[in-house]
């Protein structure tokens, strides 16, 4: 493949149009990414300046650190509590919203309203709802004979509280994506199934769920990645506590880097985060590719 | 059939109220006095609605400044993203050059890199060039967008090639065609990118928390979260702050719902 002067010229023009984006990506994505990997191999001073080569020490420390294991476990529990329930709720509400009824758009807007709500706002509101003495949640529980816990004081319930908040925050996105998935299902398929005698729950499990499975899978990846990146609700509600119960991976990066000033150790955790997110995204890309292929 | 519709509406009403309940409650509490909030059983609607909490927000934190900061930064990001993404999307749709595919993959690869994985070096960079507590520090890192480029490229590819050929025959330059034809024809997609950029910047928390220390440079999200860490936690005050911060984004949701939905569903495979 020889490069003619015309090739070079068109490449030059193309690069000129791409230059603003490329410069920004280089400065704030690609170079920092290389620096994160580099930092993870070094010890640093509190200023961030590199002192001595650490090799894989930080990674070995992570392997043996009980705190890191607790953090990964908290991240996993958080994901398990949040993602499946969030998607299931979203699907039920999306099916409800996927009807030709008058004023249906009002309901669609109301139920998807959480897409516009920031994590900070959501966390502050749920903080009030979870408040043991003022909050409505424990009052309602007491009316049905359940003694509500001190949600954010106990480790087991703190992660549940953060998960409920997160489910609410992602519900809007889940509903919109699933609704658009449902709207893409041809009406004839439902009619054919109806002729075959499918009704209600059977229709839902045999027709609806398989037909929106691409959307379900997309949300599974997107929501899991979002959980891996969740920081705001934890910072506002629990600050990683109590006793590290909500100190998920990102929160641990934040504390080790910006409170303990161990930039090298924190960078090693950032690399782990990167690998997790990249793995999930690559699975999705491959899945989508296959899907397009067989269609 | 009628009966079924009634049942459906009942379900829809209940569902909507449950989902929107936390927001409605925040609005209700923002109109209650602190003493009313402290009564038992917890009230749902204010007995005597008052705007005192809103006045208190103005007296406690520089909320107007926070809103201004957030609007300046979010608008700057929107303008930046529209510029960089339209130029890049144009190169990826109308221009033909070697390495185009490779560069497109390079753009897409940024979608796999979580911002949190690069946040430490980015913080060190911003600090070393003296951009802590500045608008440029808050905005510039987010001015390029792979997602926006991807969305605009999809829109640009819908534009008939005949227009391009005709413009060439008329002697229009490459850049002129972008400005006079491609951009005006892609307004809906540009709207989607703009709404997305605004919403995601306005709702940011981690980055502004890191790089702003001066009270007057804080953004709305970080600013209201501070209310939680005041010495005495006044819930009416916090909820009034929450409503003031959420209103712009809710307005954007109502006005730009169609654009938002188009953006959200662009990534998902059609089911």
C-alpha cells in the first residue's frame, strides 16, 4: 500500500476536522489512561510526584488486602441488589406504558422523570425517606407491624438503602430503553400468539421477554457499568460507611487517592475498574455484532 | 373492554405516583416548616404551606451563584461538544481518507474507558496548570464526545449524497457544505447532543467536588449536598434546595423529551 500525495492530502484534511476531538481525547482520556497505568507501578508523594518504582507491589497488596476484598464484595452486592431488580421493575412499567391509551404520554413522562434527576438530588431525597424518626419509610413499615431499621447505621441495611436509591435513579432510563424495545415488536407477532391461545403471563414470558432481550441485555451491561461508577449517592448518603459496608471500588479509589494521598495504590484500583468496565463493554460489542449478523 | 381500560388507568396512576413520589414529597416538604416536619406521624402535605425554606436557602448558601456556575459550565460544554462532534462526525461521514475506520474505532474506544479510571492524572494535570476553581477546569475536559460524534454521524449519513455532489459542482468548499447544508439539516440530532451534554454536565458531582474548593466556584450539585453536612440538618431547607436545583433539569426533560429518548435508545439494539 503506497501513499500517494493525494492520499496524504485527504488524510490531512480528515485529521484537521478530527483534530479538536483528538486533542481533547489525547489530553483527557488517552494520556491520563497511560498515566494511570504508569502511576499504578510507582510509589508517590502526597503531591502526586513519583518517588520509587513499585513494580506490581500495589497489585499484590490488593490481592492480599482484606479492605480491597470487602470493597469488591460491596460492589458485587450493590450490583446484585440494583441491576436485576431495576431492570425487572423497568420492564413491568414499560409493558404498562406500552398501551394505546389516551393521555399515555403524561404517564410516560412521569414514570421516566428520574432520567433528569441527578444522583445528588435523588440521594438527598432518599436520605429523608430513610430517616428513622422523620422518614416515611419506617412509619409505613411500622403500620404493617415491621420495626424499621436504622437504615444507614447498620452495614447490611446501608447497602440496601443505597441500592434502592440507585434503582430509583436508573428507573427512568430503564423504562425508556425497554419501552422503545417494546415498540419495535411487530403487532403481528402478538396477534399470532393470541391466535395460538397465548394470554397474560404466558404471552409475557414467551413473547415479550424474548422479543426485548436485546434491550434487556443492553441495560444489563449499561446498568452494571453505571453501578461500577456510582459515587455520588454513596458520598452523599453514607461516605462509604458504616464500617466500609458501602465502600465500593470507586469510593475506595476516591479515598485512597484524595484523602490518603496514595496515588499509586489508588491507580492500581483504577486499573481494575478499567478492566471490569472494558470487559463488560467488549462483551456487549461482540453480542451486538452477532445479533446484527444473524438478523 | 371499558373495564379493562379503567384497570389499566388505575395501574398507571398508582405506578406514576409511586415512581414520582420521592420528588413530590420533596416539593411538599420544601413548603413545610421545620416544626411541622418534626411532627409524628410524618406529614405528607403541608398544613400551612410556606415559602420560608426557599428564602432560607438564599440566606444560607449562594444558590444563585451555584446555578450561574452550573449554567456557564454546562453551556460551555454543550457549545464545545457541538463544535468538536460536528467536525468529527463530518469527517467520518462525508470525507474519504485512509485510516478513517481506524480513527473511528479510536473514538469509540473512549466509550469503554470510565472517567473514574483517569480521574487521578486528570486531577493532577488540572492542578498543575492552575485550573482548580476555574470554569475551564470544570468544562474543557468534557468538550469532546464519542457518543455525540456517533449520533451526529448517524444523522449526517442520512443526508442524500446528491446534495454533496451538487454542492461540489457548484464549487462549494468542503467546509462550506458542512456549515450551509449538513448542520441545518441535522438540527434534531444536534438538539439531542446538546440536551445530553447539558444534562450530564449539570448533574455532575465527582469532578466538581474534586476540583473546586472555593465556595463561589461550586456547582449546584456539590453546593446543595453541602446542606446535608451543615451543623443542624434542616430538612425543609434541604428539600427547597433540591427543588431549586432539580427544576431546570425537569424543565429540560419536558421540553426535550423526544430528543432525550432518541439519544437513550440510539445505543440500544432495536428489540
